[in-house]
C-alpha cells in the first residue's frame, strides 16, 4: 500500500493551495477565520490574504479550487479581474486551477461557500468561471438589498484597514440574515460531498451514486442544480487535491502507485488529467515540491505575512 494513504491528511485549511508553504510566506494567507452557526450550513470559512510587492516582481498564487463560489472584499492599488478597487466581487465555480498574479499592494477578505452553498442560501446560480461585482439580485429576492448594503459596510472596514476579524464580523453580519433552514436535497448533497472529500476509496461516479442511493442521472441533476460542476469533475478535483497534497507533504515515492490508488487506470491518464488541471505534469510538480522542501530546510525560516 502506498505510504501516503496512511499518513495524516494535509491540514484541510490548506487543501487545494498549490505550494502552500510558499504561498503562506509570500502572501500572508489565512484560512482559519470562523463562521457564525447560522451560516455554517452554507459557508465553509472566511479567508484572507494581504501582500506588499512594492519594489518586487509579482507573486503568482495558484489554487486547485474546491467547486465553490467565493464572495470577496478586495482592495488594492490597481484593478483586478478588470474591476476598479475597492469592490465586492462574486467568483463562480472554477473548472481548472485558479491563478492570480499579486502585484503592488492589496488585500482580500472573502467567504468561501460550501459546494452548492451559495445557491442553497440565495437561490442564485453563479455562472462558472466568472468574476463580477456583486449586485443585490445576486443575493436573492428577499434580503438582497439589505445584504448588499451590509457588504458595502464590510468593504468600508476593509478600506479603513480594519483587522481580518473585524472585516469578517461585518461580512458575517451582512450574510447572516439570508440564512434559513437548508432544504433536504442540499443537506443530502452536503453530506455526500463531505464523503467525497474524505473517502479516498471513492474514485468512480457509480460509487458516489450508490452511496447517495440515487441513479447516476439523478446525481448529475443534483450537482447541476447546486454545484455547477458534474459529479465526475468534482470527484476528480478532490482526488487531484489529494495527489497535490501528498506531493507537497513529501509522501510520494511512486507516481504510478499514487495514480492507481486515486482511481486512474494508468499513469499516462493520470498525468494527462493532472497536467490539464494543475498546468504541469505530476513529475514536474513532484520535482518542484522536493526542491522546495530542500530549500526550506537549507535556509532560515521566514515570518509569514500579516
């Protein structure tokens, strides 16, 4: 059995971040900001990042994202995603790795929704792979205007350089009135997605459908209604996150064994899928991870950003 399968799983707050140690050091990444109980069924966590690249080149931040909508409060000294800042932005589910070059000075505080959570909370389906300023209509028919006003207040606190905790408190205040009792279909989906993340033996859609007690077609309809990605793509995303985490943690000696353990029929198919989503081959990523580990051992530990 490959050694990585018995190792302690990577910290879930860094799951999906490519080169997490480097990103944490260069961009001051936080993914530990709590959510109020009323919103927990819909929002997984609040996260924050700030950077100052003055006099230095850009830093490329890359994430193999969860199939989730993010709502971000952003400020900076130059536009981002073609939008003048400060702004409140709505990010649709991304079907590939998410890459952004951090330049100049900036800061982001955001809500990461659970897969399907934004639609379950608001009734709104956000188009895939889009980033746009949020509008009241994006926050649902009831309470959307009040929530948008609350988000503007949170953005003001961000612009005044309030603490991450102060900004997320206002963000939580803005979203909390939208909370309601989740419908049964979403509750079942949430439980199913939790199993897909943690159970590494789930490698085929048929297994997921059997676990859900529904047909493959019914499973696909549920994912289309809430998540915005099909179950096959979501399952592959979670297993690729497992692969990346194992490489970053130094737990991989045999890529062929890793591929087989994660459900790929052969290493060639695994390499193709990995490259299509992550942007490099698993061989290249593993070599880079080993080099980063050696570099971290050889040089003094630096202090992460604020």
